[in-house]
């Protein structure tokens, strides 16, 4: 793995006065008025450095609003001329890159649905050869660190040296409270490969809902992220995309005031060690439960055997033997015997319940 990409520090292309970089703006550019009014609200509050707006929207299902395209680019130019905010748009094809450059967009970002595809990323890289513009790369939708790293290598290979990573979370296999699981440890691991690449948190796409923005923003700041990209809309409930996760510029300013911005030196090492240990615990707990599930399936087979041979569920001799042997094993593993005894009482109780259920299945 090439770990020494040539990347310039954040302050070489945006002046944040040492504070975290804040990128704010609507999920999508919808109308000229919506872009201008939102940009004015953001500029008035003075917290942001860059105005974001999606112009080409990669929607999961066709039929949703797919962006205004080229028509919206002059609106961003106007917003920049009026407010002084730099502008950023998502690019997914070489044609997007060409148009964004034609209309003077300052920063490009590659979306999560593009980072997953090395062919697309390479096409973008080829279209960026010889261009000097900052490129931010969102994590891929699936939790695959190598794809994310690879996208940086491809874009850096085109000669781009102003880059940043956007951590927007990963698709969930199961229902969780967040739209996309943060899986913070992946971003932490990213930093071990490319410590020089600034990390920008995207609490909007992690959260999916306004209510979770503050806690995710705080977490990103606790992990010492270099910046944030947050969706803001003049009238969030009426937004044409991602309505439930956007905030008005005023509400966003309020939310940012509630965040504790830690000292720059606090956090990342401490927090990453904590994350590593917690991740190991998560894995071990999962294995414990998997072992418990296998045990229950053997218990079920035992129940069937007893039922078919008309043997009673509970046999005291056997229980006594289980009880003693487990206590001995606990001692040899340096585990507290009383705790292990309690644990096996519970496990045994559940085994009896299961076997009784199996018995009754035939009797029913
Ligand atoms: C967006 O930023 O509006 C967007 C489409 O995000 P993502 O690529 O993270 O889904
Ligand atoms: Mn969005």
C-alpha cells in the first residue's frame, strides 16, 4: 500500500484560521432563489467556509429528483459573488468535472456511490489530469477501507494534491437508528494509512434525521476531525431531497454553538485506542452469542432424542456433573467461579425450557 501520497495541508487551499473547516449548504440546488437564500443565511451566520450543493444527484431509485444539472451552476456562481463563500459540488462523471470547472466551482467531491467503483474513479482521475482543484472523496457506501484508499491513490495519481476524506457512514445491514452506520473505526484506520489527509465528518448522511446531528457532530469533533460537511436548506421540510436531515442556516448555527470543540491535541490517539478495544469487545460478544446459539441447537437435538425415547428432561446426576465440571473449568481459566455458576444456572434454565418446548411439540 502506497502510504506516502503527496497531499498539501488543508490551510494551503482554505483559510479557516485554525478552526475546523465547515462546508454547509443544501443537499440539492433546486432553484436560484433557494440557493441564494440558503447561501445568504449561511454567510450571515459566519460559521462556514464553503457552500455545498448537489447539482447531479445520484439517487438510489429512479424517479426521485435527480438534480438540475448545468442549469444550477450559474446559481452557485451568483451565491459566491454575493457571499464570498467558495463553492463545492459532487462530480460523478468526466462531463460533470468539465462543467464544474467551466462554471468556476472551487471544490469537487466524489460521492459514496461513485467511490465504490474503481472504473468511475479512474475516469474522474483521467479527467482531472493537469487540473489544480481540491477533491474530497466520500467513503464508499459499503464498509471497504481499501476502496476508499484506492480512490485517493487514483486521484493523487492524476496529480491532485489538495484532498480531503469525507466520512459519511456505511449502509446498514440491519435497521439502526442512523441512516448510515458511522463505523468510526474505519475512519480511524484510514488515518493510520493516510495521516496527512484531512478527515471531514458528514453527520447529515450518517444521521438521516435532524435529531441525531448534534451527537454525531460532537463525536466527529471528539475524534479530532478536521472539518464537517452539513446539509442546510432555507426550508428543510420542503427540500426536494434529504428533507429530514437538513437544518435551516440559523438552526445549524445554533447546533454548532452547542458543540464542544476540543483542543487540537486531545483525542485521536486516546479515542482510537478506545475504539479498537471496543471493537474487539463487540466481536467477542458476538462470538459468545454465536457459541450460545450453537449450544441451543444441540440442546434442541437432545430434546428431540429424549422425547423420541421417552426420557425425562431433567436428570439430576447429569446437572450435578455439569455444575462441577464448569466450576473447575472456570477456575483453570481464572474466571470467578460464583459468576460462572450463576451464568450456567441461567443457561441450564433456558436449556430446560427449550427441551420442554420440544417435548410439548409432539404432545400437542
Ligand atoms: C450528498 O452529499 O448529498 C450525497 C448524495 O451524499 P452521499 O454520496 O454521501 O450519499
Ligand atoms: Mn444529501
